[in-house]
């Protein structure tokens, strides 16, 4: 799958397009095929390093938590999507 990620803090120039393995959802996770995504102020603050003292990340980091899409797979503990 393709993803936009960063490996070092900085401006928009640190963002890179990468090909990564499809994620495998954990027992209480769902895999979503993303159709639309948004960027909010927290995303650029994390990317810039402004939040590094309060928000730890593992790099490379894939920013973005505002998504819309289709659930394609869920872990065995998922019983409801509401």
C-alpha cells in the first residue's frame, strides 16, 4: 500500500511517499480502506517536532487521523462498529 510518512521532523519537505506492507489489524482493530483523509493542526505540529515533548512517535510516522473509508477487515474481538 502507499502511504505518506516522515522520518525526521521539519516542514512539508520531510513528507515522503512510500510503499509499505498492508497492516494486519490486531484483535480489537479494524483495517479501513481510506477514501478521503484530512489534515488538522495536530498533524503539522507533530511533523514539525513542536509536540515531541508531549506526543511520542515511532518513525517513520504516518500522520493523519481524520479518515473516511470502507472497513475491509476486523480483528476477532471486534463485535460492533458503532
